């Protein structure tokens, strides 16, 4: 699925990168995705865990591509990355979806950032960028009913994926986020070496329609909470 408008290599190159697995280094993942860095350190290749029929994976890849384009459009180029998607089907295992995006060298996940070590100017800039990201994500939700997964969940295991449609799992996640994870500690946002806050995860949060409506509405409340908190912190400085 080439995407010529984006700043990514041509489809043949992406496919070549994806299949040249010997040259890839695993850098993260475990829950929904395995994340690999290409040998030239220019791209990450994300192998999604869920496999299925070729038609199902193609449909899923198209949905993810549409979502990634939507989220990137709302967040703007300073806070987003281009993404390309392809379905791999080598006949041995069920087809899987891969996504490719530029690697952010020396970037840090916000949940591993020690804010006290940042200069006052950079800290202020991060707060302001987060307010912008919240406002744009809220606008995306209001216009489309979808919002990017800014928060993410660190340290989960692959076997937990099978519980993710259950009401109990959703309730636990919502509680975990409300109680523990403000946007300042988001796992899906990274601070780049040039001081930008960038979304790296463009996955859709949920699959079932009803769960999605509940989940996205809860996210809307979180965005509202985080905007108020960030504005208060920004005013204090
Ligand atoms: N473009 C990138 N540049 C640098 N690091 C990245 C990039 N994309 C992802 N990472 C690293 O890989 C981690 C996981 O990536 P991502 O959030 O896209 O996958 P995920 O579906 O949340 O994975 P999992 O849930 O399995 O951990 C990120 O939190 C980040 O640390
Ligand atoms: Mg993530």
C-alpha cells in the first residue's frame, strides 16, 4: 500500500526493508506490536501481533492507514509522523500487518522523562506543545468521533491482548489512566532531540463499536482533565 504523499521511501523499498529481517534490530514492543529498527537507523518497522486472513488484514491495514492519516492531519507535521502500511503473507503463518515510519533518534518516551532535568524553557515548551496536542486531539474527536491514543500502556504482555474487549479489562484500563497516567507521562508521545513532542503510535484504540464509543468518550474526559492540569502548571511557571 504505497503512500506517495508522505516522506517515506517507495513501496518497493519499504517491502525490501520489511523482508530484510536479518538486518533489523528489535527496540521495543511486546503487547500489540514488535518494533524493529532498520540497519541504517532511518526507519522503524512495526509488526502487529494480530494475524488473520489476507482480506481481513488488508481491510485492517486500510483502516489503520486512514486513521493514521486522520490523526497526522489533525496533529500537524510538528507533532506527527508519516506512516506506511503493508500486509505480509509468506504462506507459512497467517498474514500480518506491518507499518513503517521514520525513526526518531535519541527521542524519549514522556513516561521515562525526568522533567526536573529539563531546562525551564524546554519544560515550558513541552507543556505548551502538550496543550496544543490536547486541543487538536479534542478537535479530532469532536469532528470525527475518534482521537489518537496519546497515552498508551507501557509494560503489558502479549497474552493480555485477548482480554482487551472484555468490559472488565476496559474498566481496569480506564481506572488506571484516570488514577495514574496524566498526559505528562504518556507512553505514546516522545520528546525528540530537537525539542518536539511527537506521537509515535497511530493504532486505533479498540475494535468493537460499543466499546469504542465508551472508550473514546472516556478519552475525551481525560483530554479535558489534562488540558486543565497543563494550563494550571503552565500558569505557575
Ligand atoms: N518512530 C519511532 N522512533 C523511535 N522510537 C519509536 C518509534 N516508534 C515507536 N518507538 C518506540 O517503540 C515503542 C512502542 O511503539 P508503539 O507505541 O508504536 O507500539 P505499541 O503498539 O504501543 O507497542 P506495545 O504496546 O507492544 O509496547 C514506543 O513507545 C517507543 O519507545
Ligand atoms: Mg504504544
